């Protein structure tokens, strides 16, 4: 992504050409992948032409002038529909940008469209009734994950180098792991939810970035991070841009290893990916040692109840929601305020003990999901309780890192026997995205993952049995 920005500024590529390339890729392949749910051809090209005129005139340019960008369809962007993946919002077009979208436009990004999400972002796969399932570029019969599934699929397919996303229980890291790209979840308070929200899901959700490479994800985080007046959290600004951490020597680090949690055991492919990554880290001179922390088995239930209460507070009438979200909302409505606060307080106490245990390590290595991407529709037909149990066993530790508010990054490190990506995550100390970026870039260079790309010849809709 930084290279494309430099090429546009240097007039070796025009902004119009860059935007047309992205739009052409979407037009050519998205009938299968369904990663993008809305585009603004006319508006994007008009913006690109204005940037090209600035280049010709020698006017000062913002850092990413002319680089195409996709916005997750849980965030407002003027000129484009914001549906939140729900049918009752299908016709909504906001007259304003969310704070993060404003920052992207101010940095010169050309917003070309919106990416597919599950309804209200409530599931770790992307199969809304409104827009239909997004599909994984490595295997179109598999999900790209969720809730930033469209963003991860778009980046993996090569539509663009980076895309905007968010993470309330793994929603950046899960799709990044499913699609073989980088998902960077920043610390709580690093990115503002302005203008409509102070926080979301009791502070568990944050916006972040998905990139083809670590440098792409870091560059986008540099753009969207920062305080807005009235935010409930205020982190100090990083000492230098995160993109400058790429290629910097991370030094000799102490890496904690947390390879499982009580409710989720990784399968052989994931366990091998974690152990091989640990071995690579040791070969790079880092010390890898087990994390010693007691994590109770009821974390998924408590987290789900907090999430359900948050969804119940959503202003969309519950009878207009998909069945799983109606069930979430009903559970949230049935909770008393004291019961919600008990769950929230219990999780906060757990967060203190987890962060304290992690403090002995510079970063912690863990799985993202316990197995590779699910098949599209794999959990259809389950009861709501059965679906929640399957989700908890698949996404493992991910929601706990939303509870603690720590930064984390999902890295592609391996593929299974049928070629589906396997990812691992590195979890950092609070407000220390810089160490994660330095170490992740070092690992990426050794593994050489960006050289691996999915085969477009496989981008055909699977036959219905």
C-alpha cells in the first residue's frame, strides 16, 4: 500500500488507474466471492481524477492519495448505503462519515465501496440474509470468517492491499486467519467510535485493519488511530508511526505460549501451526515459554451474555432481525441490570489477572481459531444454544482478548492439506502495538507468506448437492 501511494505521487501510476483496477477486480470476481456489497464507481473515479489533477499541479498530497479503500458495512460512509447487514436498513444512506472514514478520506484514500458482514456483526462468519454468504478466495465453499469477512476476502483476492474492519470478539483476527491475510486489532481506546458512540459492546469492540502484509495493516492503523473529543478512553499517541516499526529490530523477546483454553482445543493443523511458529520464534533468538494463568471455563457464557445485552439495546425492532439475533436480543432483554453488571465485573476481574500474567512476556502466542475455515452454511439448522457452543469451541481465546483490551495481530503461517490457510495470533501488552508490528514483520519475512496467493481459477460457485 505505501508503494502504491508513492507510485501515484510519482506519476508512474494514476489514481484513476488504481481505482479502476480495484473496481475491475470486484466486477470480475465478486459475483462468486460476494465480498463487496456496494460500490461507488462514479464518486470514486471523480475523487481519483481530482487527486490526479493535484499531482499534475504539484499540489501537496496526503500520504495515501489515490489508494483505493473498502469500508466495513458496520461503519457509516456518505454516498454509500450502510446496511449493517440487516434487511430493515437496506435502503439507509447516511449523510455523514464515521470518524474513521473521515480520517481515511483526509489521508487521501478513495473509498470505493462497502464490505459484506453478518447481520449486526454478531457472528464469526459472513452469511446474512440480506446480502448472502461471502466466500473464501482459497476455497469458495468455505467462509471467509466474520464479522469482517468481506474485508478479509477482498484483501485475500487482491482487490486491494488493505481494508477497514472491526473486532468485537475476534472479528478481525478470525477472518484474517481464514483468508490468509493479516488482521490487526488495536488496543482499547486506540481508535475512536465517534461520532455516534463512545464505546461498543461495553468497550470490547474496536475498529482496526486487514492487510495483505504487516506493513499494509500497520499503515491503515496509522491513519484511523487517534482520539476524538468525548471518547471514554484516551491512549497516548505512539512514539512514531506503526508503519515505521516494520523492519525495525524487535530485539530478543520473551514470548508466552498459550496454546489452548478450557473450552476450545485446537486440532492437529492449528496445533502444528502454533508449535512451528514457536520454533521459528526460537530460531530468531526469542525465548518461548508457557503462560501460567488460570482461565475459568465459563468465559464464553459470560461474554455472550454481555454481547446479548448490547444487541438487545440496538434500536432495530427485534422482530425484523434474523433468528439468531432475535434469540440474542431476547436473552439480552431478559437480563436484569444487576445480572449484566455481575457478568461484566467478573470478566473485568478476569482481565486483570490475565493481563498481569501476560506482563511477564513481551507478547503471547496463541491460536486464532481451533480449526480452519468452516464450510459455508456448516452450522445451519443448529439451535441457538448449539450454535453458541460451536462458536465458542471454534473461536477459542479470541473474545478474551477483547475483554482485556489488549492489541493482537493474526498472522498467516501455514496451509492445511487441502490448501486452506491457518493463522496464529500474537497478543501484546496494553497500548503496545509497536512490538507486535516489529515481531510480526520479522516473522513474515522469514515465512514469506505474502508470496502465497489464492488461485482465481478456483473462484467458481460450488455445486449445490
